[in-house]
């Protein structure tokens, strides 16, 4: 399985960034609703859309997919 993002559906709201437990463990300020301070996170908002960075860190838990309001992120 691999994490995918449909940029046409993505609002850049960042809910997936905050919801991701791995992101929060890598960059603790994420759990407070702030942007990550490192590109070691799995995903972050860049130029108004989600960009995937360290996909290898993803545990395929599906939390980001559950919280995405537009179904723009999923596991395939």
C-alpha cells in the first residue's frame, strides 16, 4: 500500500497533517495545530496543497484518510 493525494480535491486545510500520529511524533508542534518544523514528516501543506515528504515513515494507519473532508488522501 502507498499513500496517495489527489491534488484536485485537496483544499490544503492541513487536517491530515494534524491528525497523523507519526507527524505528531516527529514534529510535536503539529499536535497543537501548527505546521511542522521539519520535512521529516509524512505530509505538510505547501503552496496551498498537501505535499508528501517521508512516505516511508507512514504506518498505513489510515487516520489521515478518515479525517480528510474531501477524500483527497488515501491508501492504495
